[in-house]
C-alpha cells in the first residue's frame, strides 16, 4: 500500500490520498502509524490545508514523545519545520524544529536526516537573502552526497533544484555574469531528467517553472511563457496550489514586460488576495507594486495610485516582522522608492482633466500620508541612531555592569564562601561557559562547586540582578563585543549569532538585544559594519 501511495503521490494526488487514508486506518505498529502520519502531513502541506498538516505531525510527535523513539522523533521535528517553512512562511519557527531534528539526527547517527535538515537550514539562508552562504552549503551537500548510491531521489532532486534556484537568483543580481545562468540551466535540466525518470509531476512543475523564470530573466519572453504555461497545466492537474502562486507571479511579470497590462493585472490579482494577512510574509510581497505599474502602463492613474498606497501600507505593517527575520525584500519594493512613485503619480493625476477640487483634496491627503510616513521613519531612524551610538560608546560600561564589586550586604553566606563564589564568578565571566544554552542556575552551581541557594543570593546581592538577568547580560555583552570586533561574525545570520551566544532562538535573542540596547541586532550589525569600514 505504501508503494501504491509512492507511485501516485506526485502524479495523481487524489488517488494517492485514497491509499494514504487506508494506510492510516490499517497501521498497527508505532513505526507504521508514525510513517503514515508524516506522509499525511507531507500530502496536506502540498495539496491540502495547514491545519490538517499540523494535526498529523503533532499527533506523530505526541505519540513519539511518550514512546521515546529519538530516530522517528527527529523525522517528525523536521517535517513540522517543513510545514512552518512552506505553509506559514515562519522561518524562525521552522529553524527551531530543524535544530531539534538535527540534534536528534546527530545523536542517532541518522545520516539521511542530517543531510535533509542541513539542506533545509541552507534554504533558510537563501530566504533571508544570504545567497553566498546558501550556495556554499548547497554545493558542499551536493559534492558530499549526490553520487552516493544510498541517497534517495527525494534528496538528490532537492540538491539540484536548490542549486539551480540559487544560481538563478545570483544571475538576477548580476546579469553580466552569464555563468550563473548557465549553471542554473545545467542543474535544472539535470533535475528534469531525473524527475521525468521518476514521473514526479510535482518536481516537473517546479523545474519547468524555474526554466520559465530563467527565460524571463534572459528576456526570452515567449519562451518563458511556454515554460510557465506547462508548469501551470501540471500544477493545476495535480492540485499544487503553492506552485501556482509562483507561476501567476512570473506570468504577470512577463506580460508586464511585453506591455500586455491586461494579462499582467489578471495574474497579479490572483496573488493579491494573499497580501491581506500581514501577519504572514507572502513570498511575492511586491504584488501591489507590480499592480500599480500595470495600471500605470494603462494610464489608469487612479488604480495605480491605489495599489501604490497599498504597497506602502503593506510594507509598513510587516516592517518589524521582516526586520526580525532579516528578510530583504526586492529593491523596487523599498518604501522610499514607493513614496517617490506615489509623488510622481500624484503629479500625473494633477495634470489630468478631472475636477480640480477633487484632485486637490486627494493630493493633500496623499501629501499628509507621505509626510507622516516620512516623519515616522525619520524619527525612528533618529532614535535608532542615538541608541546605536550610546550602545557603542557604553560597551565598556556594559562590561562593568556585569562585574559589580562585592559589598557588605548580608546574604547569610560566610565571608569566605562569598569571596570564593565571587572569585569563581569572575572566572566564569571571563570564560565563554555562559554561551552554553544549558547553563542553568543548577548547572553553574555545580560548575562552581557550590549550591543554588548560595549562588543565587550572591548574584542577587553583589551583581544586583537575578540569575536570568545576569546570564542574559553576559550573553548580550558577548554578542556586542564579537559583532564589533569580528567582521566574519557580523556576516552570520541572526539565528546563527543567537545560537553562538547561547540563545535558543533568533526571536529570544532579538528580544533580549532590543531590551538591552533599544535597537534590533540587524540595525546594530548594519551600522557597526559601516562604522568599522569608515575607521
């Protein structure tokens, strides 16, 4: 039955679902039940709903936690991260589950799972626009494992698709480097042969779509539309809704480039509905901006202005979320450029033959919005700059806060014990033991040969802070110093920096960093880099 599902899953999802439901009903052993649930989660991720995908994987995790099966639990964590990545576009949460999966894969020496998770972590670098690191990781995995006989199709095709995609993105940044486009097409065509041999329609749709994007990038518009039409047909046939979003996006862009704005608007509107929920990061955030360009191409300035304003509003509403994830949006979707476009549209509107009073009111309204937005971002930049300068200037003071001299306050701990613990704490602060994510109060007490009661009292009395505050201050100070002094460290992703400093997630690190310095780590890194270059 499993073989029947595997045969149909990427060619006829409806039939595959029938076999999958039978597998879920007839599963008796733990391994059979978990395997069926994880397959069901994958199926719902591509062809169904997020709610069902999470329901299946959460049921598997709950079952495995009670049975304590580390091998299968690692696979379940990887699958849950996969759902967050594809359906929720929640990269920080996806990374948390990938990290759990990688830890278990390492403990159980599950080589295939390690390779799978490492590949998906590389994909996160790609999604936060760190293409250089992503490419390094993709190439390393490809050379390490692609030619091994035990590596299955599912892993091999991932390597090829990822390499093709990242080379294509590099070509879009530097169109003079034709070697990037050649490399992208090489890996796409190699992957297509593999996908056709497996009769995997899902991957064929992905790769055909990718060839369409490459043709568009190379300004071969008719060829691009041919590829995209094939991808749309296959994706529609097998119900692959997520792939259709990409097809619609690039079809719209091709028609816009061909000056066929009616068709461009038709396809952009299919994706615009996904921008309504600003709690999620949509993969094509410049849809409103592209709609504005399409209407402007038709000289429909009213609609062009409407979508330009929606683009500004969407960017503003999702600003903090993008900042935390270090997600760099397309340059034409940058707020200052959108404001400039809005000004140009305003001037064009004022030159039309519409009633003067109506357009005067509209212009004043637009100016108020633009000025308000400008002042808001300018004030925020000024506050961030002040906090940044204060943080840099006070780096030495930050270090002193951690090592407050002992005083005579009563702790009910003998003077000799107090002296010994304070001396041990000084050595602890000069080490990097505090970046251990498992550095709890009891752990440190054991390391310092004392008990938690004495240690907590000494820290509260002599360091003037709780143990948690003390540990977080040490880690943030460590991060500040390394980011200032190490250029390579500044090139790490926020998630990697957080892990290096002992935090369990990029989100908790960003929150602590902001509380400590009143600026986000991304802002600090950008400005400390500029400061170092100017020295």
